[in-house]
């Protein structure tokens, strides 16, 4: 996942007091008495290797009128590593001690663009240790802010729902920052482990299984449909309160199936958790200035206002109050709604291979609605992936940002995404209408409340002087479609991470073709 900064200081400003105090704590303040000697890091849990003849890094964001205040709580008496060139290597079987706590590393849990996460055992049970090597003060500020924001999330969840909500997010247990060289630090955050597998893996496996099916009995179709409704509904029921409780102080900004853990509980009810707060921001600061154009996360889950901000900038966004408000307050809600909808779409059966489904009166009535939803989802996912892939490549240096921004403005990418979401809403509303009032049908009775919840999350902000009524899809000009010659809808890999390829955009094509494997 990516962090897009319109200019170097954007990320620091959007963190507000979090990043301002955090970097100053981690890299130290320059000493007026000995200007050529680097300052020691604040806190005994932070190790600093002396560098003769070098001045301490300057932190432009740190307040000058008062000394920096520590962000992460480093336990007194933590062991330092003076003069060590590299931190102790983490590997299965290794033992590390920091912030007064001992951890036995058991296995790697995952690897992202920012670092590696290791599973470990500590006095608190299962632990996840996130290890990041920072090569700039901006990177260090982000990681330090992540630790502090995890503490804020914990406080908010405890106040709102007690420990039941805390089980759904990682809790910071210990932290350690080690200076390796000038402009190079190793940061380790020990957090409680949120059990389960990434929802992304489960959805990809479900999609692949559906693609392989050539025939399915009607009772199997009903069972799989019930399971899809149940999982998508539980996802919203369990993580919705987490967002409601924490969003007053923290926005996650990267809610996707990759950062949602799913585990089966003993009762058979799936259990969901939200991880990776690496792109989280202080919500009050974000609402005040919208991060000054600092975009982050996976663009396939962005609302149209985020695409507008990328293409036109924050100044233009502020001239559209409704879109500006959506961008400042609804990123997480929109992403969670899309994640739940994708969960439903990936887990529902391939209706084209279900024997006798057209002859069943109940299913014969609702099938047109589900096929319309399939088509709307396919169109949205294809357009979102087509827009996101070049942007991801631009972060890797393969594409010029200004050229890409200009092209997206000509095509009207934010209008394409907006049009697609409106089509999704229309299909969801029709599905809700048709499936309402079916209490006797166990398979279809859960559709209406699920679609109701998703519709509440997938709002569409009007643009410019438009009325508050969402316009019909036909109101949007056809020339902005991403399928036009200006922007190809050819196959491309998912850009959540470079080596993944969820092919949800082929759902409608697969079902219309009677189960044939589609081109993503």
C-alpha cells in the first residue's frame, strides 16, 4: 500500500501534534552547547550510536517554544545497543528484549511495503512484532505516530465498549527505536496479535473455487449464499463499532481485505479484526485540513472525492463542500462498505452453474437483480483497478505523476468512479426491494438488511452545484468512461501489492459465460 504526498511536508502536517512531537522524540533536538555532537534519543528504550563530527538532524516540524514530548512510552531500564551496526536479527527461535519485556519469535506473519511482521510469544500471550527500517525522518515520524495512534485507539475503544472491542485491533505492548547510522533507524513495535487469516486470501480462495465449479445443486447454492450474507454482515457488525468508537480521534485510511483478519470462532461465527495502522492519522487534524492532499491506502477502495483530490488538488476540492466533507470524514466508512460488498460478491455462488435455479419461483424473481449487481460490481472493479494500476506504477517511478494527473483530469476518473458507485447503489436498492418481505426464505431473508447497511456506507457526494439528490447514471457523459481509447481496460495485476491479482472484475463475465474463467 502506498502513501502519496503532494509535497514533502504534507505527511508531517497531517499528523499534526502526533508527528511533530514524535520525530523530535526519536531523533533528538540539536544541543546549543555542543552543536557538532548528535543528541541522544529521548527515553532509555532508544539506542543512539554516537557519530563524531555530525550534527543532529533538524526537525522543521518540532515546536521551538517547548521541549519535545515523548510519543512512545519506553520502559525505564530497557537495554540499549550502543555502537551496534545492525539490530539483532529476528528469526524463528530468536529471543529479543526491549521495553523491559522478553519475546520469543515463532514465525513470520507477513511482509508489507513498510516492513516485516513476526509472530512471537510474550508474557501477554501471542504477540506480533512489526519491524521497520526507517531511512528518513519522515519515515521515522510515520512509524512513531503509528505507535502513538494505537495507544489512542485503545483508549477510545476501552471507553466505548470495553475489552470486547479491543480484541478486534492490535494493542501496543512495547516499542523500541534503535539508531543504526545517520538517517537510518530500526523501529520495533510489539502488539497483541489479532488472530486469523487476511480476508483477501479467503476471498481469492473462494473466487478460485467458484471458477472451478461446473455444476451446483440448488441446496448448495442456498447454503453458499447464506454464508456470503453472514460473512459480509458480520464484517460490518463487528468492525462498524470499531470505526464508530475510534474515528473521533483516529482514521485508519487503509481498510481493505488485506488488513482485515478473519478467523472462525468455536461457534462457527466468523471473527473479524482490523490491523496495520501504518497509514493512520490524527482524525481531528485530518478533518481540519484533509491532510493537505496526503493520499494513502489502496485506490480501489477510495471514494470519488479522493480521486478528485489527486487530480485537481485540495484547493479545488474545497470549492466542492460535499466532496470535501466526504474526503475529510468518510474514507474509512466508504472503504469498509466496499470491503463488505466485495466479500458478498466473491463468496456468492456462480448462478450460471446452479441446476434448476430458474425453475425455483423465489430465485427466478431475484436473479435479475443479482445479475444486475454482478454487472455493476464488475464495471466498478475493472474501472477502479484500471485507474489504480498506473498510479501504483507512478509510485515505483515508472510513470510521471504530472502526466498521469493531467491524463486523469482529461478522462474524468473521479466521475467514472462516481458513476460506477451510483450504479452499485441502484443495483443494491433494487436487490433490497425485491428481497424485502421474505421472512420465510432463509437464504434471501438476510439480503435486505445487509444491502441497507452497505447503502448507508456507500454514499455519493454531489459535485459542484449539483443537487443533493444523487443523479442517475445516465446523467454522466459517456466520453468519461475508462473503456474509451484514452484509457484501456486491459488486464492488469492488483496493485494493493505488486504481486497480487484478485480478479473480482471478472465476476459478471464468469457468471454470464456459464462458469468460464474470465480474463481479470
